[in-house]
């Protein structure tokens, strides 16, 4: 850590950030209906599983997000426009509600099923921080940073990371555990995050190693 003259500690390395008492893992939208749409989803599922196991073994708090669709009566202009774009419909009356709250497609995939002591935040936005109690919940338990993995980088993970840092949280992007639907859009998202420089970028092996080092007492808290 670097410490300012006013006593502010500034983490510099991945190991600095990966304190299980001050970081939470956010598993973004690893839902049945979303994983079905992503090429190479199985490889992402396996890497998210590695990350999730490492977080659980360290005692780190874990949260999941789910993207949901509201009932048609509650689908307003923004939701209908988004549904029309994704479903390639020119008429709002022709769109379907892809992710009703209790639908099988909305559920977290069984391989990554949340445990009883892990939080699940439902959202209708792309950023996990927008219109959810995520930020409040993190601050309330003294968490100052998130590590994020899931699907999809170019759709919801980039805005979540940027809103995290705008809100005063550190953000660690576990790059190889973040799936995508469009390679070019994904590459632009990663280039933007690297250019801004606020987020830390690592991979699943680096994240697991950082937590293992802390657990084994090689890095002091």
C-alpha cells in the first residue's frame, strides 16, 4: 500500500486489493438463458467456477446478479426499445418477455448455484449498481472493492465496472472469466477500461493465486 500524508491507503497491486474482508466477488448474469446465447460459454462457466471456488475458500462475500424482464404491463419505453433491438422486432407489441422472474431461463446455471449465504440482486439495467441495493449492501458490510466475472463484458460488465469506480469502489476485472457475445465490442470495452486505468485487470489464475497467498499468510492484511 501507498499511504498519503493524510493517511489514505492506496492499493497498488492485485494482492493489495484481494483482502477477503474488504472485497466481494460479483458473478454477473450467469443465467441459463444468457449462457445459451454465448459462443464458448462452457469455457467461461469453468473459469467462473474456478474464481467462485477461490472466493468461497477465502471466506470472501459473493453476490450474483440476474437480469430480469418485468411483466408486459410494466415494460416502459426504455425496456421496450431494448427488447425490440435485441429481438429484432419493429413493433413493441411483438416482443417477448425473455427473463420473467421465475422462469427457467432467468435462473443462475446449476454449476454456479448461489449458496444460502450469498446475495442475489435482480436488475432491469445493464449496470449492476443502477437501481439495485448493491452499493448500499457493500458499504454496509465494509466492502471497498469488487472482483467481477460473468457474461457479458460488452453489455453489462463494462458499465458495472465504470459505475463501481465512479462510486468509490475498487474494481478487479477477471478477464478470462468474462464472456462476450461480440469480440470487437468486447475488445473495445477492455481497451476503454485499460485506457481509463481505474480498474485492475487480471485472470482467474492470478485472482486465485492472490487469495491463496493471503490464506497461507504470505501477504499480510
